[in-house]
């Protein structure tokens, strides 16, 4: 429900939205909550909503007179002002007496509030109540998503899995966590593979500590090989910003994984060493795994950061020679030129000689910098070598 409640929390837009509502409606009264309409517009424009501070039933009725979506918008102010009960009452008013998009948005905001408070039983009940009335496919899907989350937290796994089949979304990693956990609790045959998919194929995110904690709490981590369990723990640590703590798990697990999977995980492992500031250690480890151009490139990057320039140059040279990706070869050639430039202008020209590039513009900045440096040093003879 985090996406469903996003707009509900954007209270900084309140003055503009309320002003729009006031401008569009043909209000039948000359004042709102006892404040002249002109003054109300002015005060709302300044961000002053204090005159709306009322939770009486007649005040809720008054809100609907501002415009078709005003109870929904006013709920932002009530929530920001620390009055969630009034916010819920205004949203309920919008749902029960409103229509169109604002009625549907109010339903999603009500569900978001229930989710934020962990009221999953009520969230499930309300989601079932709202679904038949939602006409927008987008909002209907968000309501179904909210229902799936409510079922997950109530451990209603047999009911949850059919909803997950309907909600299949490759971009929603949390649904994969729901599916893995529900499958595990139901002892489905494929549940371990669901967790492998989550840890090995999904980028590091806040879901990984949750998934790892689930396996620990359910005492299911022992269902995996030690190298797998070590990697799961390392990925959870990475997601929590504990890169240094993740390194031993990566070093213990990656060598024992299948080659194709190990190669796919090299960028993530290299990133962990970079985050931890363990450049030399990382260069040695990635070099021990080196089986393709990606691994050699990361070895070079780490060695360069560690100050081991000969090792960095050797790694980049292998990439420039062997990679099947022309743009990766360009990237490696750029690094080789940059390393040579740090040594001397003569080395730069020597490295430059014989290079061929897929995208010459990629090197323009480096060559312009070196040209300027040669001019400043009055190296006219060497400058001719750049023609």
C-alpha cells in the first residue's frame, strides 16, 4: 500500500489544491466556516488553514460545499495538522457522498491509512468493500495490491496466492517476497527457488533484510546450502548499508556458486568492496573470480582505486582486447589513456597510437584536457602527435 498512499502524504500541495477547488466551485454561501469566501481563498493561498480546524459533523458537511474533491483535499491538511481522526472522517465523507475520481482516490487513501496503522483485518474488509465500485483500472489494481498486502500480514496464504497471480508485476519486488513467504508457509515444493530468485536475480533493496529475517524467524535458512545462506546474509547486510560486514559472506559464497550465476553477481560484489573502501582486497577477490570482461573491468576499477596502477592497466588491457561489447572496449581504452596521462604525455601518445573506438566522442574530454596541458607546458613537438 505504499504506492497507494503516496498522494495522500503530499500535504505541501494543499493550499494550491484547495484554491483550485474554491475557484472551480460555484459556492452557494458567502462564507466558509464563518470566514468570507474571498478571505478564505487568500488565507489558503498563504497556507493558513487554521479556520478549518473543526471536527464537528456540520463541518464535514461544510467541506463538501467547497467543491467536488474538497473533503479529499482537506484530509491532507487534517493529517498534517495531527488530526488523523478528522482526516479519516473527511475521506469517508468523500467516499460515501462523492463521486468520480475523488471518491476512488479517497478509498485508496483510507486503505493507506489502515496499512500505516497495521490494521490489516480492517484493510482487508474495506478493500473488499471498495473493489466493486472502483472503475479506474489503475486504482482498482492498487486496491487489489492493498488487499494482497493485508492478506500477507494476516498469513492468509491460501487466499493470497491467487491474488498474486492476478497482480503479477516484474517491477514489484515486494510481491515476489509475498509469494516466496506464502509459498514457504504453505510448504509449496518451489518455495526455496522463490527465495533464490529474490536474492540472486533482484537488485539490492530493503526487501532483502526482510526476506532474510523471515527465513531466520521461520527457521528455514537451513533449507539452503551454506554458500547460499552466506550470500543471503551478505545481501541483507548490503541493503542495510553494512557493506564491510557483507564482505566475508561474499568471499565465502561466490566461489562456490555456478559460473554463470557468479559472473552475474560480480558487479554487485565489486560494488560492496567499493562501498566498504576495501579496494585492494576487492581487486584481489574479483580477479580470483575473473572469467569474463565484466570481471576484468571491475578488477581494473578496484585496482585503480587502490593505487595499483600496473594491475589496473593489465585488467583494462584485457577488456580492451577481449570484450565483445564495443562500448565496453571504449570504456577500457578510456581508462588506459587516463592512466597513461597520469604518467606522462609521452605515455599518453603511445597509448593513443593504434587505438580504434566505436564512439570517438567518448574520448573528446580526455584529449581536450591533455591538449590543454601540452599547450601549457609548451610541448609543441608532442602536440603534433595528437593530429
